[in-house]
C-alpha cells in the first residue's frame, strides 16, 4: 500500500509524524527579538487541519482577531503543498503575496526540505516564520498576548491545573489526536488495528471521565478541551469512515456527544468549524486512501441541539 507521507512511514507500516521545524517564541515581556506588538504577527492556517484549528479557536475566544491577522489556505492540497487562492472560506495571501505556503518556509530557511505544515505564525518584521508548532502557538496566544486580547479574562492554562493539563495533553495527543492518523495512515493490518483500538480505549476513558464533570479538568474549557474538540468534531465526518476508526461514532457516546455539542456552542467556536473544508481536504487530498476522490454527503450532525450538561460541575 502506498504511504501518504513516505518519509514519515516506517518499514513496519507505522506513521511517525515529523518534528516541527520552527519553535521560536513571542514574549510579552519583550525579552527576545519577538515582542508582542499589535498587527505584527500573521497566522497561516487551514480550516481543514485539526492542528491549525486549535490555534484558530484560541485566537477567536481570546479576542485576538484584531491583533493577529489570519489567512486561510485552499483546503485541497496537491503535490505542491498548501496553496493560497480565492475561494469560499479561503483566499490569496495579503501579507507576502505567496502562492504557496512553502514560500514562507523557504523565506525562513532556504535549506528547508521537510513537509510544509499548518499552522504557521509569520512575523512581518523579520519576514520569517516564528513557529509552526501548534502547541506553542496555542500557548503563546493563551499566555503572552493578553494585553492585545481579552486582558487575561479567559485563562486557558490556569496555574493550579497546569500539571494535569500537560499530562492529559500528552496522553490525548498520542492516543487520540495523532492516534486517528496512526490508524488512517497505517500500511499494515497489525499497525492499523493497534492504533484504532487505542483510539477507542481513549474514547471510552474520556466518556467515563465526562460522566461526572462538564469539562475535562476545570469548571470551564481549558487548553486540553480545545485540543480534544478538534479531533472530536472531525471524527464522525472523517475519521470514522476515511481513517477506518469505525467501532463507534461520537454520537454513540452520550457524554462525549453532549460534550462536543457543549464546546461547539461556546461563543464564537461554531464560526471556526468548516465541514466543507474538512471533508474536501481529507477525502480529496488523501487519494491513496480514497482514490475516487468522491466526498461523502454526510453525516447529518445537529450540533446545535441542547446538550444538557449545565448541571455538571
């Protein structure tokens, strides 16, 4: 079987995601070359990609839209990589006039030869990518940009919960966020089954955890909740069928289904979800998995119905 990303596939058929190339940091205290400044930084994203979606959500709910610009790429990625073009929900690049995101990578490091990924946080002053690490970009938006956003009113990384947030982040990433990819991109039966069963073991444990609490850690959604949300929101539409994670759907889990609707209905979050981009990207771009490139018409998901989780603490 052909691998989606051959350079990230082991001989045993396992998908091993490449490391992020750029990991510099924007500092609120101005202690490095990347101080917090309004309008200085620009976010390149795909609305199809769960890693990019995390940063879009935090930018939205931390009220950073005026301070940090954002450009969405074409959801259809071909052999040339993520492209800038005008279409429904995506556009050309107004900052640099790039035609492809790879140009931003080459401008930052002319020797770069890895896979070009989203998100990417661009610095308009140094003319380069600060970070293409979604974890770091989320954390920067959460902790460094308060002065340009909500003034710290919403704390997504509260001091008293940081150890638990970090621990759950790691577990959920390995077995769920990236787990669906390890199942979907597997090129051997054994590797696929191991990854897929691990995905559902995680979902079962999350279902139990959410039976007695509204959110995963605190009395409001924190970073871990949004990291989980971006995979949950794509699960029934993409990962269940396209990535063969098909033991159960999220709608089959009463607590997870209510939790997903609860987060979706959080102020501003629904605006960040684009099922057209999500489905067209996965089903059209991954032609090794879906060679016909036919995009499914379903599923029908009513995410606006009452979730009934307000009574949980």
